[in-house]
């Protein structure tokens, strides 16, 4: 019997809790914000309009309904609050209590009728409506911030490649973090790392704080940071995606740490960098250094190749735009071309950052854990390729700009033709308007011997002569 009562009480609590949540969802912030606007209208209306007794009674009823809804929402939120004491003593709850209890105070018998209809009470109604609106808006903002704070860190997928191993193997995020404390002869890679992941990596590793800071701020720049026991590289890794009518680029960034034993890389995008680098490592373009330095060299090559893929896709898109006839361009063409030019410019900027990084490595003879890439032909050849690619991006952007200007010029020419026609029509309209203004509405009865037919004749001859002059000048073509 006692167990049955406990189950019944638990069921009642669950049922009441679910009902309260349903009511809370119904009284959401858009609804409360709309009711705040209604309260503001009912408070300001009697101050600027003269209403009759019936309309004034209706406004008071609406006002009390709004106050009742806000009171019900206050009670529901109080019952659903986890820490009711802290919730009740927050600043906005005090505002809610004052706004809800205001009408109740006006009903007390100690309050005179003169005060109930005075300007002070009306101003208090306006203040209550403003408080309702401000509280509803602040609750919506707090809800957005709270939803952002409750997002939990999801561990990204991690893979590992051993020297001599052919394919990446699945690893754990804990192994990835452990490598920063005790590097071994392996290449750990994490893809799709969020800001929380980079933040944890920065705290646990304690290395390359500058590179981590740039990844967290979202404004990274290609750079190299050298220390005694590691070398950090920050490289752009673009990925081309098709979005609608034109290609776009996800500008991912790769953070790489090189020790004397192994490599650790973290990418904020979803590119499988190990699958892209392993074939390059097996080729003849990578210099014969230690495993970490060879991986770093392959990463530089892959970064340049990614920009090459983006350039090819952009060039195809430009050729497709060139195939559009000039008379079929219009706003759709200009919008597509503008988006494409913006993508080309952003990609060219990141390629310039890679070029500046290679220039710095060459000028300062940066060491990759004891290996200097400037001592062989690898770095000069790669720098020449990157410089040529950057020049190609500039030429492609100029070509697209010229194409856009051609379409814009054609549109301007067509608009000028219409404006020219409009100017001719306006000039021809001067004849009847001027003569009609001089003669007035009626021709008969005037002191001069001119008939209506003669007036029409002179108007038509003037217009025909003007058209002939325009034709001789070539202005009608």
C-alpha cells in the first residue's frame, strides 16, 4: 500500500512537472514580448486619445489579462527553477514583482479614486509595460547565451600513422593529448577540432601559445614557431565546396607540432589530411630527412596543392560565366560573379600568407628540429610554385573583374538608350505643353485669329522638325 502511494505521488509530480513545462513552452518569449507590446498600447492609448467608458473598460480588461498572463508565467518559472531562492532574488524577478503588483495596489481601498485616474498611475502603467518588454527581451538573450554555454565539448576523431605504416589507425583523444607530454615516433592527427579542443590542447601542452591564440580568435596567419624541443607550424588548408550556383572555399587551418621523434596535427576542418599526405610522402618530391621533417615538407606541398584545386574550380566557374550571353546577364549574373570574386580574393589572401611563411623560412633559415629546408632545392622550388599560383589567382580575379565590367557597361548602355528615348519624348512634349500654356484651355473667343487646326498644325510641324534634326544628328539610333 505504501509503495502504491509513493508511485502515485511520483506520477503526480511527473504529471505536474510536464504540465508546467507545456505551459512554459506556450508562454515563450515571442508570446510574452507581444503581450508587452499590447500592454504598452493599452497604457499609452488613454494618454493620447479620448475614449468612452466602454472602450476604457475594454482596455482595462485587456490590461488585467496581460498582467494575469505575466503573473502565471512568473509562477510557472518559479516552480520550474532548480534554485528557487537565487531565481527569486535576481534583479529581473524584482522588476517582475513590482510590475505585477502595481495594478493590485491600485485596487486597495486606501487608494483614492483621484489617484487611480491620475497621470502618475498612467505613467506607472507605461513603466510596467516597458518593464514587461525589457524583461522578455533580456530573457531571450539569456536563453541564447545559456544555450551557447551548455554546448558540450565533443572529442574530435583522431588517427595515428607510424613510420613505415601504410594506413592510419584509429586513436583516442586521450592518446592525442598524451603525445604533447611525451612525444613518440608517430603522427597523431585530429580533424574537426573546435575552439574548446584547441583550448584544451593549449592547456595540456603548454607550447606554442601564440599559435593557439590565433586559432582561438579565428584570425590565424601562416607562421612558424621554433623552440628547443618542438617546431610549430600554422598552415592554411582550403577545401572547395559547391554552394548553390558558384564554388566556395572552407578556409581551414592546420596546426602542426614537430618533435625530434614524431608529429602532431590538428585541423579545424574535416579534411582527411593523412590520406592526402601519405601518397606525397611516398613520392620523390619530399626531401630525405627524418620522419617529422618529411611530414612537415609534405604538409607544405599538400597545402599548395589544395590551393591549386581551388584555382582549377574557380577557373571553371569563370569560364561558365563567360559562356553566358551578354543580353542574358543581369542581376543574377552580377550576384554570382560578385560572390565568386569574393571567394577568389579570400583564397588568394590565404595563399599569400603561405607565400610569406615560405619566404620567412627561407630568409631566416628556420630550423625544423635540426633540419634546414633551404639547404636543398625543395624550398626554392616550392616557393616558386606558390608565387606562380598567387600570380594566377590575381590574373583570374582581374579576368573576372573585366567580365563583370563588360556586363555592367552593357547594362549602362541599355539604360542610356532608354534615357535617350525618354529625353526625346520629353522634348517633343514641350511643344504642346508650351503652346497650350500660352493659349490657354480654349482657342475660340481669343483676340487673335488662330484656329484649333492651325495650332495642331504648328505643334505637329515642330515635333516633326525636331525628330528630323535628331535623326540627322544620329541621336535616334
